[in-house]
C-alpha cells in the first residue's frame, strides 16, 4: 500500500490535493490502524492524491487540553502548526473527530488556518461526485445498521447528515437509536476520559450506549471515530454479543463495498 509523505512530495517539487492526518489512534492502536488502512485503500482506489506527515506528525494536543494541561497543548499545537505551515498545507482530512475538531476550531487561534474535513464528509463528496462506486449496491445492502453519533462530529460540529448519507449510499436499513443526532449519548471516551480510570457509578457510559445500539436489533454498529469504535466494541463484548454484532467505521464499510 503506497503512502507518500509530505517530505517526499516536496522533494519532487509537487504537492498533494490533501493531507491525511492519521492521528495517534489511527497510527498506534491496532484496531484503529484498520480504519486508517481502509481509508487509504479508498483514496488510492479513487485516485485522490494525498500525503501523510509520517514521523513529523505529533498528537494534536486534544487529550492534553481536555485534561487541563494547556501548556502541553499549546506546545504540541505550535509544533504541528510550524510543520504544516512549513509545507504550505491548505487541506486536511482526518478519520478522527477529536483531531478534526482541534485542527479546525482550535488551531486558527494559534496561527494554523486550514480547510479541515472529516472523513465522513470527504467520503460523502466522493460518492456524490461518482468517484466511489459500490459493487452491486455494496457489501452491506439491506443489512440492519445503527449509527452512533460521536460527540465531536455531531454536537460539537453539527455533522449529522454526511455519515448517514454514506450509509444510505450503501443501501443499508438504518435503524436509529432513541438517543441520536443532537440528543446522542457519548461513548464515554471524550474529554480525555479515554486515558483515565472511571469514577464509580452504577454502570459505564459505554455499556449503556452499547446496550442502546444492541437493542435496535442491528447487526452492525457504524461509527466514525476510533475512540467510539473501541468503547462500543468493549460494550458489545460486555453484552456478550460479539458473535452477532460488529462495530465498523464507515470507511471500513465503504472499503468492503468498493467495485474491484
């Protein structure tokens, strides 16, 4: 799988259409790496010229800021902005809503002005422009699927339709959870909660959310965020439904549905 870095493009004197911001989860988490590979497969297939930063990419600083370490956040952000501006990056696409929100809404104040696109919106555009063509309607045609709105894509950035449009293009039967869209329930990982022990309560947030998803009767829970994917998978496992319910990112679903 060929993936070029910005440094390689620069050495050739050319520039890509878009920079793919992989993010920490997409780089290091084994489950999220599959989402990264699926998205790269799609980009290669439809002929989008893209680059990654590779070793020059640092964490956006989102978990640090959410956890209250503003100093660390600003250090990381300034480092990233210097690299991005050094390459003259204008458009960024990412499969992580946390990276998306930070790059789009929080970097401008520190001198990082970019057009930032979440992969749900990017995939919707590729479908609308006829670049993504599904084989026989897609691998998930007629399958019962529920979709989980991640907080940073949904409530934080009002992106509800793009991921649903991607699912509709695959001709699935979309069943909504009672709590969805503006009323969606967090998976339990946002705000740097992913990296700390939970406080004692009657249940875990991800167990509660996963139960809502399982109760729809869907065989697949579609997600758009590596954190949500992990939390929902743990929740499905806790409900002892891992044999009958899969958690997949929309990019993985598209990659499986592409015409060969």
